[in-house]
C-alpha cells in the first residue's frame, strides 16, 4: 500500500465555473490510497471512521468468487485489503444501520460492519449485473440491474424485481431522495469497449408507482456514480473520467477531469470528503469539497 497526501495550493485546486443557481463546489485532492484491485465503489462510515471499498478483482461479469470488500481509515492508514471475501464481482455499496449492502453481480450481499462478516445473501433470480445501490430513509434497498434494465427492491426481507423497462437505458448509480430515486444511466447500444451508441441521462423515478422521466435539461454521458452535495448532484462519467456538478435545473459543469474508469462515488457529509475509486489505476482518491 502506498499513501500520498497532498494539500494542494490554490492554483492546483480544480474549481467549478459559476452557475445560474445554487452552490458552486470546489474540489481539492486530500488523500490517495493505492493497492486495490479494480475498486468500483466507495462508501464512507464516519461513525466507525472507515471507508469501505468494493474490489471486482476479476471479470466484472463473472461469478468467480474472487471479489472482496476492503476497509481503510480516511487518512489512508490501516488498510485491510481483504476485509470480507467470498464475493463475485462486487460493485455498488450502501451503508444503513450497521449493515453494508453490496450489489454483487447476481445477488444482494449484506455485511455486518461490526462483526466483519456476511450475514445475508439475497439472489436476484433474473439479475444480469447488479450495480448501483442505495437505501431509502425507511430502510428499503434499491438496486439497479445494469444489463437487465431493471430495478430490484429489498423490502421486509424479500428481494423482488420491482421494475423492468428497456427505456431505463442501462441504469447504474442510484440515489434515494424521499419518494423519488435519482437514477443515472449508461446509455443505449453498449459496444465491446463499453462505449454506447447513445449516452445516458439522469432519470427521476417515483418509488410510489415506478414511473420515470429524464431530468429536464440534464446532461448526457456514460454515468456511473451519483451523490447529493447540498442542492446539487455530483456524477461520474466512467468513459471519460469526468465528474460533473448538476444543479436542480439540470445545468451542469465539470468539477474534475480524472482517469477513465472513475466509478461509483462516496460522499461523507461530516468531513466534506468525496471518494472516487479509479478502477484502472487500482486506487481510491479523496477530494475535500468546499462550497
């Protein structure tokens, strides 16, 4: 493991240009943690002072049992690379009430973070590639099936295929917000290199009836992760490595230009730290966000 801390001088800080509404965010690199194996998602746990990281390790679409979850302190110390093993191709992570929920290819895996062990597995019988995940305030877990154009829901101990629609356009990151989900999509017509014939969008999806529509004036891209910072969304474009701030009116501006493979984001409101896994660099970068 190598750890590089850099409190960058003002000229090196990457700033967002002014926008018509809302806050303007600025990101400064604070810590880089290396040594992972295809890190796909990061989930901060401020209560226990850890960041959890999913490692695909092998083929992202193969149930090979070699994937694992790491945990590390936010300053980059005490990296436990194979904290929880025995997963296939783990991707999205979500923390709720002492449980870490993992979107692991064909099943939802639940980890007790205090015991560091898997306590439940919920197979998604028709799932093709579970990817994005979030937990609503009432404890309902939502997962996207990237290749299945579907949304799964864990409610009262049962995982069900809740919504299937090809118009979802390859759903990826999910953000639960009241009675709505923000779903960022990859796009239509995926090629061998994961580029698309048509880019993805931001969808506003009702948890009441499953209806959805694109965010008016929202940006297009091959979106992976999504988090809420203040009144804005922050999205990662996996194909280009760009991170964007999106205002409530849909206007967008680039925050950072990173490497291709910048994946599912993690946001810690307590420390104002945005966590970005870089899959092809095998590292996790923490950016301090100022508003």
